[in-house]
């Protein structure tokens, strides 16, 4: 019993975020690297592929019959919090998000695990797997198995399969001039996770970030589906502006974003001012910055949060202006953040204009 207690105490002292160089979706490869490689790959020809990787969409869609298609995605990353169970929950929520963003229903998943081969702290791995499975059960998605590798850095996530009607696929392209842009979670998980790694995050910021990252996008999508949605994506490691860029480029339109309508997690702005910026912020800014024009009134901390890599972020939805207020009301009735960020306009230069609400 004493040996078991000593082992549990040792495991409780382990800080998962201290074991990795980058946390959560901030650990993603630079989007510039991915873009350059994917552009050189040969085009695949299969009439049953309804959505491939050509438009950097959230998931792939493969048609099985006139009324049924598979939605498939994969997502895994390094720990963004120190508690194993919570990390497992966040990783599962994040992996499921791509299916919801396409309008699909997740049905099965396979886990992906990288864990040190030392044999120590196996309770940590059990906690991660338990957390992931609990969130998958909440989503009605069955974990069928998985694959593991010995790895000095912990990594965890899932390959998720969902079902969708081929006639009702939501893509990250199709935004139309005159649309409004609705976003469903506050920003700031990247700066907060960086502060967690440095033991500098206020507890209310940590708690709020965890609640947000553990919240499935299922309810948000269910609230949005009755409306005519022109384009949808989920906001993750490439930041709000990075995913907005993908949507604008694919839709051949431009966006105007009002910073006065953006919601941030508690403490995120202050942490950004203090310099708790993940490496992904600079990578996103280097890649996307040339497409964005900020008005003079947009503060530097706000700019950094717009490039902040999000983990298990919200949905970015483009829909007709006439429906925007009703969608906001429906989302808020369920306690979901519903930020009316701005509007879609005819394609112009710059691709994305970010304005201070006082300008």
C-alpha cells in the first residue's frame, strides 16, 4: 500500500506541460511548410471523394451511397494541461471537432498514443486514456482500438470517423459577400497554455480555458444546422486569422473583422501583454501576416491573440446577415459564446481587414 501511495504521489507531481517543448495545437507544423508540400502532391482522382485536402478543409468526406458518406479526420498533440485525465478529455474534444464542423455525427474512433517507454508513471497514461474515453462516450462515439509508439514526448489524440448526408456537407468554402461571421468560443488557449508551462497562469484563466477546451462543438453545430450556412470551419492551431484566411481564399472573398466583438478567455489579454506567446503565434503571423491589414487602433496584444494557436477552439460560421441575430440568440440560449465578428465583402486587397471598433 505504501509503495502504491508513493507511486501515485510521484505521478501527481509530474507536470505534463513541462515534459514537452510546445503544448496542444501550438505544436503543429508551420502552415507554410504544409502548404508548400501539399501543393506539390499529385492530384487524386476518385469520384467518391467529395472533400479532399485541396481546400485545407477540416475533414475528408467519402461517399458510400447517394444518402450516406463517411467523414474522416485525425488529430493528436502534446499535453496542454498538467492533469492527465483533463488532457485526455481535451484531446478527444479537439479530434471530434472536425466532424462537427463538417455537419457530421461521429460514430467511432481509434486512439493515437506516444508515451515514454520507461514503464514509469503508467498511471498517467491510464488517466489520459480514461479522460479521452469519457469524452468520446459523451459524444456517442465508440473507441474501437488504437496504436501506440514509444516517444520521449507524450502525444495523444484520435482518428475519428463520422457519418453525414452527402447533400448536407458543410465546407470551409462558400462564404458570400454580405454574410456575417459568427464565432462560438472565446480566444486565448495558446497564451494560457504557455503561461501554464511557466507556472504563471492565474487559476481562473486555467479553469476557463479547460472548460472551453472540454466543451464539444456538438451543441453549437446543432444550434446552427437549421440555418442556411454558407461556410463553416473550426478554429484550431492556425489561429482565428489563419482559419479565416483559408475560408476567404477558398471562397474568393474578403473579410472585415471588428475587434470590439471578439471575446477572450479571462486573463488572456494580460498574459499576451506579458509576453506568454507560444511559438505557433510567430509561425502563424509569419505565414498569414501579409494577408492582414490592421487599423492603427488595434493593440499589439489583440493582434497576437488573433494569431494565437487555439486548441479545441470554436466554430467560425459564415451565414446570411438576416440569420445572424437569430443564430446568436439560439447559441446564447444554450450558454454558447456567439461573437458576431464582422462581415464578408467582395474580394479585395488586403484579404482580411481587422478594425478597432472605435475606428
